[in-house]
């Protein structure tokens, strides 16, 4: 368009020069000078014309060189697997690579000169993400320095992608806004790998801790039980013969029973248990545990509510271990509940052929710091707790190839999700 204007201007100027100069020469100069003036006029025209064409040729070379540079830059940014975007000082898009256009579904949109809010009208799936980018850009301008943030984009398929985004603000000499360079790298897979590595490290740490506890338990538990049996026998004899101190004897027996229970949990952790799986009616097993704990719940003035499926569900498991698991979790929920509280138990079959048991209380809850360490041996929020009950529970769930997760808020309650497969893979089941 610029070339056409220059050529048109040259033609018009040429006509004006030719006819204008001829008019001046033949009307205002004597005949003796007319011929010389005409030659001079023609020479001047040739010089001006040559200069004009030289200017066009040089500009054409510069323009071609500029186009080649632009093409190389476009090829470079389009070959990048990162989102690259250039904006002017008003936040209008100047250039974006193919990755970015595909990301925001703007391939067929004339995006240049439009702001994020304006482009949001062309991309319904990413409208919120584009508007958020505008807000984030404004923060970068205000800070007047390079910023690095993690931005999340949800795809139409419901997949959340995480981008490590670097924003570089550019300013004029007077401090006014000049432009903004944005580079965003998809780190979704990297974040998932880091999370998986952390989980593996945590599992390894727990395994090592359990191993240490197991070795300690194996050497100590048996040594404790022998004198413990003797002590309990003598206290029972004294309780029968001495009626005066019955209250103290009962306390001693209760504490000895508690020590014996702790030793039993230590032994369970100390040696590998031979698990014999059998097909079990899970509703009946859970109902038996609830019936067993109703009396204890009434002592705490806590109500137990259960919602179990009408369809009979059977899973491959070790029934006694699952009973122990449910007793530990439900008992903790009862003890954590306040006077007049409620423990809700529900169960359902998931689409991937697993049984999900949800145990929820409205008790004191667990802080985030304690929640991170839950299941570790000898870590308990109870005054006389050892933490071994939940350690055993985690081990039972692991042996059943299941998962157990906790959600809790302080003073609002705790929810435990236990997920168990209906069929155990690569394991023999008892008939």
C-alpha cells in the first residue's frame, strides 16, 4: 500500500513538474533562453527521477531484509513448545505463536490489536483464563519488574494445565509503558512427577520408620509380655485378698491391660502377617463393627448413623483385619466427637469396581501439621495415645491394595475415605 502511494505521488509530481515548468518557460522567459531552460529542466527531472528510484530500491531492500528477519523470528517462536506472546503498552496483542493461538483456540481469529478481554469474546472455553491474564499483566506493570507466576488453565475436557509464566514489562525512557513479553511453559507433567516423587519419598520414609519400629518391637514385645503376665496375676490375687484397695487394684489392672494392648499392636507391626483372603459380605462386617461400638458411643453421648447399599457387596479381604481397621477408625471418630456429636458411616461401589467407605465426624478435627504426620508410629494427638492404631490401619489398607485418606478442619470434624478393591490382584483367595 505504501509503494502504491509513492508511485502515485511520483506520477502526479511528474505531471505538475512537466506542465508547470513548460508553462513558466514559454510564458515568462525570452525565446533565446527557452531552449537552454528546457534542457536544464529535463536534466533536473532525470536527477530527481533517479534519486526517487534509488530511494525506492534501497527501501525495498530494507523492507525485504525486515521481512526476512520477521519471517525468521516468526519461524523461531512458532517452533517453540512454549506459549509466546508480545503485547503493546495498552495490553493489545501484537504477535503470538501457533502454540498460544491453539492453546486459547484463537487460530482463526484476527487477534492483532485486541486485548485479552476482547479476545475472550472469541474463546468461550478460555474466556475466564484470558481475563485473568489481563489482571496478572496489570500486576506485572504495577511491580515494574520481571514476574514469574504459575497460572492454571482448564481445558474443555476438564484437564487442568499448569503454566510457569514469565512476564517481562518494557518501558519508554520517560517511564511510560512500551510493551510486554510473555513466555509460558506447560509444567503439568513436571508437577505431577514432582508430586509422585514426594509421595514415593513419603512412602519410603514411612516404610523405613515401620521397619525400625518392627525391629524394636520384635526385641522388646516378648520381653515385656512375660513379666506383664506375672504382674497381672499378682495384682488379681491382691485384688481378691485385699478389699480395702480395690479402686487402686482396678486402676493397675486397667493400665496393665493397656500395656498388653500396646504390646499386641507392636507384635502386629513386628512380624509379617500371613493374610488369608476370603470372600466377605462387607455390609455385614461393617454392621457387626457398628453394633460392637454403639455401647462405647453411648458412653460419649455420640450417635452413630450408617447408610449402606441395599445391594449385597462382597470383597476379597481378611475379615478380622478389616474389622480391626474399622474399629480403629470409628473408635477414633467417637473419641474425637463432642458431647452430643454424630458419626456418619456410608458406603458405595465405585465405577472401577472398588468399595468406598466414608467415616465422618463433627468433632475437634485435626490441624494441617498433624494431618501430614497421621499414621506415623508413636505420633498421636491423644493424651495417652501411641499412634500405633492408625499405623496398623494404614498397614491393613496397604496389604489389601487399597487407599486411605483424611480430610479435616480444626473444630469442624474429620472425614476418612477408605477405598478397597473388590478383587485382589495376583492373590489367592480362600474358598
